[in-house]
């Protein structure tokens, strides 16, 4: 269930909201948008680093890549 819900997104997404307000066509791989993608990616990296986000400072595997119910915490329903 976790993979069906959370694992379908591509590694990068970029949408032209003026031309595609419903965000149906990912333009991240389109060379016409390469400069915008690079600029936005750099801005995001700076923000994630500044705020201590695990994707930039470490710990992303534990935080984002494992289903929340597989940790070492208590088991529920027993």
C-alpha cells in the first residue's frame, strides 16, 4: 500500500502553470525549461540546507524512504 501511494513520483517535477494549470505534463526533462529547473533546484537545496532538512543534512533514508509503521516503536493492536 505504501509504495502504491507514495512511490510513484518522478525524481524531479516541474510544471508550467500558465500552460498547464492542472499540472498534468511534467516539463522537468524538457530542454526549454532546463535553466528554470536548475535555478529552482539550487534555491530548494539552499532552503533545505538552511532549515536542517534531512534530505540535505542526513537522515533522509529513515525519515522519507521507510513506511512509518516499520520503525522500532510500539506495536499497536495487540
